[in-house]
C-alpha cells in the first residue's frame, strides 16, 4: 500500500465502524456502540496522521495528533480544526478500547455493565465529529496536493 491508499483505507474503516455504531444505538447495544465509536475515532485520527507520513501502531491517535499540531508544519486551518476537535479524540482512546473489550477487571465489572445509553450517545457524537473532521482534512489536503502537481 502507499500512503494515499492507507489514508483512504482508514477513512473507509471509520465509515464502516460509524455505520455499525449507529446500528448499535438503534439496537440498544451500548457497549458495542462505544467500541465501534472508539474504532471510528482511532481510524479517523490515523487517516489524518497518515496524510503527513505518520503511521503509529496505536489505539490512541490523540497523542500523535497533539504532536502533529505542536511539532509539524501544517496549515493553520488544519491545526485549528484539530485543536477544536481534540477533546473528541481524547474522549475515546485506549482506555475505552480496553474497557469495551475486557470491562473493569479489578472490580470484575463486565463491559456490558459499564456502558449505558448516555455513554453510547456521547461516544457516537464524538465519533461523528472526528470522522467528519478527518474527512474534511483529507479532502482539503488532497485537493491542495493535486493543485501543486
């Protein structure tokens, strides 16, 4: 794969997991909605990172996006957009990834007992924000690069 293929693949993954998360809400599968929403955020973040040649193996792209904002020369409009949605990227990171899969092992709390309708709706909202922002950033950067070539 090349970087363009990687970016498009991650966007498609985010879209697929978002569709599943919306179905999970309809079916009242709260844990599954949070799990799928976390995967939306993860893949949306990785798509943005891959635009700039960063390909981390992580369930938590927020820390890498923060580094991108701070240490890389990227257009100000993209920096501003990433800063605005950073809380959404931070809301669904590695902790949620493990909690949806394993629950709270120290207290023997199962994943299905942790997440409720509110947490599922909040996760879906964050996922939607991250997915939309990633799609907009990808489209903008690809358009700019096409003009340069």
